[in-house]
């Protein structure tokens, strides 16, 4: 989709569909714009236009360039925030798809919010809602032309709208990359293939990537990753990505880690199929989020030194699969008693977390579809976030929750009291890989904390990584959750003064 910004008159926008957002109780300026956009039909249309959120009216202009105008309800001024703007833009995208419009103009509403952030939100919401995954469709039941062009109509020529539109497009495209990876059939994303896809992304967007094979992983003694991989016929990979600009604001790197379980059968502790194993192609959604974030970071040329790891394998009950009772020696040298082979994510994340120590990182953030308990606790709209106590854990939690609210990828903290670690004490090894039913999301985080000696955030995205039904600008399937969150959090780290509306 091509995105541009224009300031020509509303009546001159030569497009299939012009999207015109208005407030509940139209202002005089909005009434004037409506008349300008549709001509004579404005008088009649006004009676149907309430401006309430999710109330949209389609009008056919006379004597104007635009073929159709959809008036989109924004709601009351007090309700208007960036998330509302994204959702209104998503409503516009839905109407565009219904009528098969190929060229769309969107009038950027004048609000109290920062102009760059509003343009960003419009483009992001519109593009994210227009996302389709049709790689495997051989016959279109209902052929729809693709949206070719989105023109932002801004009140005045300003660099802010243009910058916002560019950021919005880059973010939406990076989220789409992550969604594509999650939606991809598992037989097209083995650990080796995922490594290749990362190499291709790195080349395309200008960061570096190096993919380790099984030998290198064994040389590094990543016992957790190797143990999970034992039931597979496919070798594991460990991919290291890096973005190191000359103007980096940090001297010690920020490390991102994404769980890359390309398919999770549960291993010998096999999952049931329905509503469980049938979702598990999304068990690399953490990896997808990190890859999408690296694409955005490089394309936005963010002034931060960022390193990212994706430990990848499938988890299967093959002949040589690891078994409950196995004691595994991890990369850190610690021993883990495996009591459930389905708690595999923490095994490979632990190796990545302990390898991260070699970078003396300023901060490490891991993103993982780690526990079903996180879905039970917070549902499908919010991810769980946990931190260790080192160097201002509370401030990090405040900052990531704020970044969540600004970006639309919501996160909420869970506690990390010391006593939770008692649930993962083992009789035979240093720790065991399951902590029982209670507080399952937290005991998983406590397991990971065992391998960490630097400031750290852990984000469990099991809930929001994949949806069973459409929600606003998130279509069902892979959501790309985490890309916008990570980029927004890192943007704040690079420049704490720059908070957007
Ligand atoms: N990949 C799953 C977690 C998951 C569940 C992700 C639902 C997305 C949706 C993870 O590997 C897993 O199986 N976790 C177990 C841990 C348990 C055995 C301690 C779980 O949550 O049941
Ligand atoms: Zn599992
Ligand atoms: Zn898993």
C-alpha cells in the first residue's frame, strides 16, 4: 500500500473513497468540511450522522472528485485518544474493503493530541485492519481488489504528518511481517527455514543476522535447546541479530529474545488437539515479534544498539525425545529436572538468557508464548509482564505498561515475590521445569529469573499473540503483538523526553 500526505481541498480528492471522521455533536468546522466533501447531499446526510464511535454513514457526493464519502464517528472529544483514532481508521478500512475501494483518502482529524502521533495512528490502524493472509488460498470466494493507495489529508502542510505517516507505515508493515510468520504453515517454518527467513529480513532492512547450526549450539553447551530438540527430525537453530548504529545512545546493548518454538506438540507430555495443539504454530510468536521489531528498529534507524536472539526448534515426541525425569545441564551450568516436556519454552529461553550475559547488557527483554495460565489470568487483549528487582524493576514496569497504553499492545504486571521460587525447587537438580497449577505464569518467570543477572523484563504473550475472531484492527490469526510495544518502549529509552499523546 502506498501512503502519502496531501493538503489540497477536500472536494478535489480524486479517490474511490474519502474517509471523514467527525466528533459526536459535529463542530461547525466539521459541518463545513462535510458540505465541502459531498456538496448538496450534505443537508440530508447530516440527519443520519451522529458522530458516535462505530456509527458510520456512507454518502454519495455530487459535483466532487471523490466517488464516495464515509463519515466516521469519533465519539466525544474526551474519548478521543490514539487507540480510538486507530479503531476509527480500522472502521474506515473495513468500509473500504466492503465496497472494494482501491484508492482511499483519510482526513486527519484535528485533535488535542500530537499531530505526528495522530497521523501515525491513522496509518497504523488503517493498514493493520487491511491486513490479509491469503498465501494458501487458491480460489478467491469473494474477489476483492487490494487497496493500492492511502492519501492522508492534513489541514496544513507540516513535516509532522509526513513523519507520522511514515512511522505508521513502517510499524504496520513490521507488524504484518510478524503476523505472516505466525500464520505461516509449520511445515514452511522449521528452525532452519526460520533462520533463513531472518537472514532475508536482515538483508532487506539493513541489520545483521547470523544463524547458528546444531554444532555451534552444542559447542555453546545450550543443553536446554538441545533437550527440547531431541524429539525432532529437524535440527535446532539459534539466530543472533544486531543493529548497531554509530549514534547509539547506549554503550551496553539492549538484548531482545523471542521464543521460537516453531511447533509445540507438547513432546511426550502431548497436548490434546482441539483448542490446544491446533493453535501451536503460533508458539514462535515471540520470535516473530522480535523479528518484526528488528525490522522496524532498522528501518526507523533508531539510535540504539540492539541485539536479538531467536532460539528455535519444534517440540515433538520423537523416538529420542527428552522425557519427564531427565536432568538437563543448561548453558549456564545449572541443572534442570524436566517433569513436563510441554514446559519447553523456558528450557530454550533459559539458554538464551544465560548466553545474553556475555554481552553485559543494559537490559534484556524476552517475549514468549510461555504459559496457558497467562491467557486465564489476563485474556486475549493483554500480555503479562514481569521484572526482576535489579536496577529499578518498578520503573521498567511503569515504562513498559505506559508504552503498552501508547502503542495499543497492552501489558500488565504480575508480582515476583521470592516465595514463588519455592514451587520450582527440585529434589534431584537445581530447579525443575514446572511449578504446579497455581500462579503458572509467575513460576515460569521465576524459572527464567534463575538464569538472569542483569535488568530484565519478561513478557508472556500467550493470550494476545493469536486471536480466534476479529477484533478492531487485529484480524483473527497471528496478531503481531509485541512489535509496536517493543518499538515504543525502546523509543522512550532512546529519548525519555519524547512521550507521545
Ligand atoms: N506454548 C505453550 C503455552 C501456550 C498455551 C501458548 C496456550 C499459547 C496458548 C507452552 O509451551 C506450554 O505448553 N506451557 C504449559 C506449561 C506447563 C506444562 C507448566 C502450559 O501453560 O500448560
Ligand atoms: Zn509447551
Ligand atoms: Zn510452547
